[in-house]
């Protein structure tokens, strides 16, 4: 837990969010500034600051995050038409919150890139 981290505080419930999924390792909630009709953030409970900090010991957790994203995409009715999963890393990647997360975007055509 990183004290000043927004997503750590969302994980603990200290900061409120529109939570759509929770298990022992992962939570998912609606992005506060949605860029598409469906815009969820899939977040590990454990603080990992960015995709650049992921190592091989995190392989199970990373697979779990992707499986949850896929389950949520099906649940949100995105599986047939498609969706986008995005993980931004560092300043050039446009990362704003330094707690690892995947964006799940869908519900409209997203073009080549967001
Ligand atoms: P990044 O740019 O780091 O990949 O994405 C961070 C995302 O977190 C942004 O899309 C932003 O709208 C979202 N976000 C930032 N603060 C909050 C918050 O307090 N609550 C929620 N639900 N989303 C947030
Ligand atoms: Zn954190």
C-alpha cells in the first residue's frame, strides 16, 4: 500500500469509486473521465507502480488481470464487436496514475489508437 496513491486508496475503499468487480487480487471500477461508453480500470490490489516495474514473479497476477479484463468485456457485452485493453507506462506512455492498471475501453469504434 502506497499512502498517497489514488488507486491504493480506491482498493481500500478510502476513496469511493464505481466498483464493478472485486476478488482477492484484483479490483475493477469505472474510470472517472470515461473516453468510451464502457471505460473500466482493472487494477491489482498490490501496489506495482507501472508496467515498467512488472517482473516474471508477477506473471500469475498479470495473467489474472487479463482474465478478469476478458470476463468483464464479455459481461459488458463487448466481446462480439471488440474492445481495447491499454496499459500506459511512464511519461511517454501518458501514465497519469502510478499504480499499474489496464484500461478496458469499448462500446464504440475506437479507431487505430485512442
Ligand atoms: P493513466 O493515464 O495513468 O493510464 O490513467 C489513469 C486513469 O485514471 C485516467 O483515465 C483517469 O481518468 C483515471 N482516474 C484518475 N483519478 C481517478 C479517480 O479518483 N477515480 C477514478 N475512478 N478514476 C480516476
Ligand atoms: Zn497504489
